[in-house]
C-alpha cells in the first residue's frame, strides 16, 4: 500500500509505502525539513500501484 502524506510543517507531499494496514503508532521523517510526524494524522490519499 502506498500513501501520499503531507508534512504539517513545510507542506510538502511525500510517498510512504507500508505493508501493514494499521497506521497507529507509525511515524515518518520529512525528507525536506526533517520534521517527524504521525502518518495516520497526515494522510492525504491512497495511491494505486
């Protein structure tokens, strides 16, 4: 499953790939500004492979 995430600090979009359907407790570090945020709260959409 590939998700599109939005960084809450710099507002850049990133792709996030996971095999787990449960997103609670997952964190992602922004590749642009280095901010760490929760995946569940900042998900934009699911991308079809």
